[in-house]
C-alpha cells in the first residue's frame, strides 16, 4: 500500500493536534493508518500564528461573550495542509450548521482520494474564512459540541472502515446496520455469543440451527422490525421486497403475541 501511496489522505486542522493523533491510534482506524491505507496529517494553527503568544482567537465584532478564531492563521494552516492533499480535495468545516453527515455521506467521502477537515473551537470561526477557503460544512448531529475535533474523528472513523482492506472480514462493513442486507439501509439485528443461557435468557434457537437460510431470514426480519419500531423514518416511503414485507408482517404478529 505504501509504494502506491495511501488510498485516502486526510488532513485535520485543529488546535488539539496531539489529542486527535492519540484518538486516531485506536482500533480499526489506527490499524488502517499503520497499514498505510489511510494517511492523516495534522496542522495546528497555533504554529502559524503571527505573534509570539500564538494568538489564534480574538473578540467578536458586535460584542458578546466568547472568542472567534482569527482568519489569517486558519487560512494559512488550511492552505498548508491542503497542499499535502491530492488536487481537488474538498475542505470541510465541522459545525452544527452543516448538512447532516450520514452513511451516504461517508460513502461519498470514501470514494475520494483526500479531504480536509477543519475543527473549530470557541464560538466559531470568522465567517470570511468559510466563504473563501471552505467548500462545505458538515454536522454529525443536532447537538452542540465544544469543538469540531470529535466530529472530525467521527467522520474519519465512518469513512475509513469503508475502504477496501480496512475491515478484516471483506464485506463485513456491508452487512451491518446501514449496510445492504436486503434493500436496506436497515438497523442492525441482535447479536449473541456464549453462554447459551444467561439470567434465564436463551439465545434464539434458530441461530444455533446451522440453517443458514433460516438464520438470514431471522436476521432480516429482526433488522426490519427494529427499524420499523425505532426508526420509522428509514422505512417510510421505501419500497419493500415481497420477502421483506412478509418478514415485517411476521415480526409484528410475533410482537403482538
Ligand atoms: N457536528 N461543533 C464546531 C465550533 C463552532 C461554534 C459556533 C460554529 C459556530 C458539531 C456538530 C458541533 C461545535 C463543531 C461548535 N462553529 N460539529 N464548533 N454537531 O457541534 O459537527
């Protein structure tokens, strides 16, 4: 992988480079980086601040509490980091005002050669930076974080696991929640491991039957049923196959009894 270069290059512009680096060493993403499938660069705007104190924030025009990230050190950092990426790599700002990041968004980014993530702190960044050097704004959900770093890590994690060779079992990303079992995306089905009985609760018999067709049907039924119960928005307006409609009806009947 190294000789050909990484499959995906990501740059993160952050005031917490060491912390982001540490978080990236975990699990699946850490291994993808170790193996050279993903390359992550970090750029700390404080290292490009123009004064000796490394000032990157300033008071907000119009008043009020909270500081705003200054445009010059951020623009320099973004441009320096972007120069390490393949040409055309989008520059993405993480913010609650962004378009929602979802599994389709993860697949889109996984199809690119590179992208840059800007993680903001304080009350936000100078709006002119967004107009001049940022291509898109993404949000990982409707809640307010204290900074964009955790959002950037969420995006990198969701994207990296989609890259060929990152997950051990080829295709296991595909089988999970929001993967492509049936006409999906459906929520995941329940999982069990030993012991067979715990606090009087038994593992569903079908999973021990060795009947792979029956197991597949049971899992699809659970996935559909749980999606209908917990995330009706994912089912509404979706065309179910004949088998899926049958399994969902079965699930509902079993629930009633
Ligand atoms: N999904 N945040 C960005 C800085 C900020 C403050 C004010 C604009 C205005 C978030 C999210 C998120 C917190 C990241 C605030 N930007 N990012 N940060 N939800 O809440 O991505």
